[in-house]
C-alpha cells in the first residue's frame, strides 16, 4: 500500500469534504441497530461514528496509526484497529463499508483485500463502498506527472481507479455478487482558496513527490497550478475544483 504521510488534523480540518460526501455512502449502507459492520479505511473515524449512531456495532480499521490514534481520541467509545486491509484477520460482520480508501490498495494487491472482505462477511452480508473510479483526478495526476518527468523524476506511485467493467468481475471472483454499481463524475471544490490545490497535493500526493528536492517541489507545484488554472480554478470564487470520479457499488456475499 502506498505510504502516504497522513496528518490527521489537516485531514479533518482542511479536507472535511471526504467525510461529508461519504455520508451518501452511509445512507446507501443503511446501517441498522445491532448489525455488525466493518469500516475499512476509517481514517479519523467520522463515518465510523455516523454508522455507530444508527445503533450498529462497528469496528473501524485503518493502516495509518496516526489516523487511528486520532479516531480513538475523538470516539473513545468505539472500536478502532491499526490494520492493513490486505492482511487483516476479521471476525464475522453483517456488512463491510468503505469510503475513499480502496484506491490506496494497488491493483496487484487488491485481491488480498477483497478476499479479506469476503471472509469477513456472513452469508448474504453486504459490501457497500465508494472510491476513485476510472479517470479519477486524472487532470491533476497528469499535470503532476508531466511536471515531474520534465525535471527528470520518475515515480512508480500509483492509485487504483478501476471501471465498473474491471471491478465487478473482480468482486464476483471473490463470491461477491454486484447488485448495483455506479461510475460518476463528482467535481469536488477544495477548501483553502488559492492554496487549495497545493494543499490537496500535499495531503494526498506526497508520495509522488518522495524523490523531489524542496526547491524543485515548489517549482513543480507552481507549474502544476499554472497548467491547471484555466480548467480547475474559478477566479470569481477563488476556489479550485478537482475532477473526482467515483466508483460506488453494493455487492452481496453469495
Ligand atoms: C480520492 O478519490 O478520494 C482520492 C484519490 C487520490 C488521492 C486522494 C484522494
């Protein structure tokens, strides 16, 4: 799994839209009192707590210790574990939920995570999730990669943004029957005004910059902003809007 550096305070304060949009996915999950639910990639626990508010019995897991530490501080009554979804040994759950997390698990490793989900689910249990779909943040990723390569940097970092046609058979190969799936554009306005794009890249894309010197980093960020300004910056509102695309689905363990 890519080793992004996570700053939990910045994640909550500057990127609250992640959990805000995720509420739609919780509505699709429709958690019920007493149901056992596993939240994969729970981050700082905002949606885990929303699920728990329904009376469900929820466990949140996340690979980033800093995020889990923050989740435990914010919600001491809930259960959180530091765990990599590819290696987790789950107990039995009625549903598995995940928002904005699965794209961090590279395609080559993804079957290990899906196998964990399948083994976690009781018969007829549901897997309800959303993450970046085919074409997600492609303008931003292309601009960053272009500026990196123009300065001689190579990066093997990659997120996984599949289409429905690619992902549904993958789910089915793990005995997870897809009952609904959507791929849709969700242009996402960033917080932070003029600095919003570089803050977003700092939060989510630091791995792309791993080999880059501080001086080059500044030059690359400025060049990326200039490249993307005509398409993604609105001078009237002073905000950046990133080209998010979401893959959302419901699958049922057969
Ligand atoms: C997302 O689609 O949620 C996302 C993708 C890559 C980096 C950060 C966020």
